[in-house]
C-alpha cells in the first residue's frame, strides 16, 4: 500500500500512462488528457511551487470549476507536501478571502474568472489555465522520493472548509493517511472484478460533483485511476444535456447528487407525457414499472430497452452522494434495470463511512460500513464512527500560527475514545446495512 497520496498518484498514473484520464468541454469541442499528460502537468506544477519557495506544510488556495488542470495542481501540491485549500467554485469571494487569510495562504491557483475578483491581496496568483501539458513530455519511471521530498501518511494533504450543520464554517484537516484509509477497502473489493472490467474498458464516469468536496474527489481523482477509467467533467446540469453527454461520450456511470437523479426521472416521465398519445404512453410505462418488480435485472433491462437506448447501451449505474436518495427515486431507477448506488460520509470522515455494493444493493440503505472503521449507534440512535478515515482535526483561528500538520485530533474531531459524532440518526440491520433516519438537529 502507498505511504502517501503522492506515491498512489505516481504509481497509478504511470500504470495507465497512455489512456484517457479526463475529458472536458472547451467551447464546441471536447478536450482530452491522458494519465501521462496529467502526471507531467502535476510534476511541472510541483517544480513551480519549489521555484517560488513554497514548501512542505504551507498552504495553497485552489479555486476553480472541475477540470484536468485542477487535478494536476492538486496532485502537484501532494507531491511537494504542500497543503491544498480547495474552494467551491460557487463560493463567495469574501468567504474565499477570509479562508485564505485564516490559513495564511502563500499562493492562489484559480480560474481567470475568480482571479478577476481581486480578492487575493498581496498573495501571488497562478491562472489555472497556465498549467499546460509540456510540449515534449517524457515517459520517466518515477517513484517514492522522486522530488527529493519525504511525504508520509501523517502529513496534511488538504484543509476542506465546510459549514456542516453549524453556522460557522470550519476547516477540516485531512491527511494523506485519511484518504488512503478510505481507498484501501474499495481497492481490495474492486480487485475481484477487474477480470470482468476488461469487457467494458474503459469505465467512463460523468462526474457532476465538485472536486472541492471529498466525495467528488473520490469519484473524480482517487478511484478511477485504479481502473484506468476516464472522468468527464461538465458544468451544465440540464437533464437533456446530461443525457446527451452520457449517450455521446459512452458514459458508464453518472456521479451526482439525488436531485439530479430526481430531475432525470422527471424528464423521462415528462417526455412520455408529451404528444397526442402521451396519456397512453405514460400509462403503459407505469404498467411496465409494476410488472418489473422482483424481476432479474437483465429482464428489467429488456423491458425498458427504449430508455436504455436513450442513455446509450454502455450506461448502467448512478452513484449518488451529498444527501440521502429518496426511496421512490431509488426504486424507479432499479425497476428500469440501473444500479442506483448511494454512500454515506462526511468531510470529517474523509467522505466514506458506508457504500452500497453495485451488485448487492441493500434497498433503502446507505450501504455497508467499509472495512477499517467502526460504527456504533448511541442511545439516541446517533451514528458514531472511528477509524483511519476520521480527519486529523479542525483548523481554526487558534491554529493559524502553527503548521497544519501540528493540529491534532485531541478534543477536536473526536471524543476521548476516538469516536466522531456525526449528528445523524441511523439504524443497522442484521445484514450490516446502515440506514439514514434523519438529523439530530
């Protein structure tokens, strides 16, 4: 197992050097980046940080829409031991500036739109679009210590600012080890299916979740490289555009929030209702829905082959995060022969606590607890968790004069016994499935 996310990045991006890693629409065309190109961009950015004298433990603001350059800047920081402070693309300028002052950021890396907001003060700025693929990339074998730096599991990777259930935003300190602790069980589970993956390679993910959030990072940066998968970024959230992209780019999996799955469901129903015989079509569709209950997924797929034709034959799954997926929406997509996979986690748990198995879905649940973490229910039903994925601590004003890697967990994220209280009420069944029952407040 890798000892840092930098090592994980080098190993997996080299392994799939010539395969497409990322695709994004620029104007009227799709722009594609191979794993090798993103690797070279990250190395180039790491050298730029060293040239500027920005060293291990110092903080860099990363503020932009999802794109391959964002990924390269993130991994470039990880290789140098520099701490990333990601900002949501939709964050207010005043908030971003306040965070930058709090963490004493040494550099802004942002899109031209955000750079134009003039909120960086005396801190230098790098335009994200200036992170280019080198003209003459070299395929070098790189390994641990490539850049003469020692980055380990206990070093801080990023500080993610989140309001959570409180009014005052907090900076959650996430280490390399926190992320690796969540990658490891998923990687082990995926190994058993790699022999089948070659029949559908490459698995293509349409990721609509922001990379500034840890769940978006897992499905946009950490898990696809294990498969040599391709991630496609898109800003447009109109249901018709999402369906068009899925079909045109032969997407396998859509990664989004529950409301997008709900809007796609409504689009299918609305399209059936349009036209002179709309009532007849929607009644026939609902009859098929009832008929498909309990049927084998291949039979469900055949019953709704007209819907599968709209999305494209390669598309088979939704991965939903950020909120609980409604039972009606989950049932709808399941009846159509799609896998609707949902997981549960928080920023403080480095995203994942539990996740549904794509081929063994626990209906209505938020999945089984991942190996390597403990979950228990308090007397009032609150979900408590401890394990390697629980964040190192909160970054606050009292820590602003100390390096990020000196912030400890004591009395901050967890209690004295190492348990993190999620503020969410849940339930566990005999099969180990976790269920979301609501928030405590």
